[in-house]
């Protein structure tokens, strides 16, 4: 088990302190998102939590969305303790009412929506011949359908923010994966969902660019997260052994990439970032 997971208070506290301290060393950076509001799905997971802390440290009000309400409350507490603003919103975005409702509540309580980070996802690996159909359906439900529902509900608010704010720009960030670029045995449906997210984002990018809504795909490689914890036991151990020799990315490495994207001047659109661990990779 990773030593970072947000359900360990010390790990979450260390993350928040590290991020806020780093950002506050740059006075301009900590106000880059002042007056804006962001929504991060999967905010109870490592990458989502790190991203939410990073955006809050840059001045955004952040809606934290996930199914695990206890983790969201703990994360919001760490952000509030450092002077940031966060709102914990427990929701299941695979349900139509959950996705539309949580976006509506975030906009109502924060007043606007300038940034959406579609981070919620699940990675259920294993040979196709042995895979329960339920695992495939769960993967598509969260990685694709949940993303579609939240995005559909959020788009009008992002367009409005781009039109009304002094920044004259809004951001839609999709968390994909290196698996969306290179499909591997045992990851067929996960690769399907992540390549699909990238295609969805590219079409939206072309459509929304005239409305000044920037669309970005972020494709992380191996990150020290809990993503493999939902995998069946025998497969889980194999997955962990496969990455044991890699100096993995930390969740806040990915969060920092996302903060870089959404704090660019309005004239700059970063549409795709592939980020991997620097050491020997094996399979991406």
C-alpha cells in the first residue's frame, strides 16, 4: 500500500503543507486563480486530492466531488486550515441525478465554474477471457459515462465563465492515461475508456476553442496511487510487482501539471500533456 493515501491523515496533511508552502513562495502564483471556482471529480483519490489542493493554493474555490464523503471532509479541512476555500460534495457521478446535481450545487454555492477537472476513474485489469462483465461495465460507467454526464452539465457554466470573467477563459481538463495511447494485454477496457476520453476531448477542443474554453488531456504514466487496489487479488499483486522497480510519480506531480495548464494566460492553450516517471519504464 502506498504511504501517501489520503485516508491516512499524516499523508494528506503532508501533501497540503508541501503544496501550500511551495505555492506561497511565489506570491504571484498563489493569486493566479483568485476569483475563480473549480470542480474536481474523484477528489478523494490521490491525484484528485493533490489537484484540488494545488488549485486551492493558487486561489481557486474548489468543489471536491467523490463518493467517499469522509475523505472529502478531511481534504476540505486541510485546505481550510491553510487559508484555502473548499466545498465537500459527496456524489456518485455514474448516476444521472448525481452528476447533474453536484454540478448545479457547486455552481449555486460557489457562484460560478471556471475549471472542471474530470479525474474520477477506475482501473480494473486482467485477462479478457477471465474478466467478469461487471468489471467492464463498472469501468465504462465511471471512466466514460460519469465523465460525459459531468461534462454535459458543466459546459454551459464554463462557457459563461469564459464570457464574463476578467480572465476571458475557462478550462476543461480530462485525466486520461498512457494506456489511452498504448493498449496492453490485460487492460483492454481501461485502454478503451482512456482513448475514448482523449477523442472526446479533442472534438470538444475544436468545438469550444471559439468560446475560449480550453480543453486539455493529461496522460499520466505510473503514479503512486490506489488505482490498482480495486483489481482482483492475484492480478493486483502482479500489477504491483510490475511497477515495483519504478520511481513512480507522486500525485502532486500530476496536480502541479494541471495547475500549470489552468494558470496559463488566456492566449495560451496547453491541449495535451504526457507525463511519465523519469526512470526505467517497462510498460507505460
